[in-house]
C-alpha cells in the first residue's frame, strides 16, 4: 500500500451524536460509564493504543499512522462523552473503574507489540470487545439517552473494526 491510501481511512461516521444527558443520577449506570472510560476494555485504552500505533508506524507507514491518529481522536471524543455521562449520573469521572472493585486505569491494560500485523490484530480485538460491551450495555440500561449515545458510539467502533480488518488484509 502506498502513502496516498490515507484517504481510504474513512475514520468517521458522519452522523450526529445524541445530546449528553441522563434521566437522573444512577450509581449503577455511573459505574458502567466509568468502566467505558478506564477499565480493561475502555476508551482510554483505545486512545493510548492508537496514539502509540500512530507514533511507531509513522516512519514506514505514514498512511497507517495518520489513520490511527484520526481514530484516536474519535476515541478521545468517546472518552469525553462517557466522562460527561458519569458526572451527570453522579460519579467522579476520574480514570478509574468501580464495576467489580475500584481500580485506576493503567497503561499495562494494553499490549505494545512492535510488529505491524500484531498491532492491527490487537486493535481489531479491542474494537470487537468494545462493540460487545457497549451492545450489552445498550440492551440492559433503561435510560434512553444513554442507550442512544451507546448506539451512536457503536457505529464508530464498527467503522473502526472494518478499517482495521481491511488494513490487516492489506499489509
């Protein structure tokens, strides 16, 4: 693949995000949003992973680097949305999770392979895990505002999964 293929990285779904609002405080939903921010499967992991990949691929694969850079920004937007939801739901939106026990986010939650296909494969697994997690939440959370946001974010994650799967086939 050549450097001009960055245009093939259509990293964004051009659909608006629903407004960030909730029916009311809910500590259970707040923990779910904190988990989406900073648990083992989380936006913080994706932001960090894709930032790392953008840096290490830049010397040889600038088109891949640019694609991961742009996707990391989309994931950062998701992180911000989940933080705002957590706050509205009554939680302190720190980079921590309270699902099973309280623990802080750690960069050790992600792998740091250096081989290109391994980097992309890890990204594919991360997107698949996020889609499963957010779909499960959308099926159990009863606040229609949060469900609408989760469904919109899932569209981005599905787009990223398609991009990474195609990238994996091409490298």
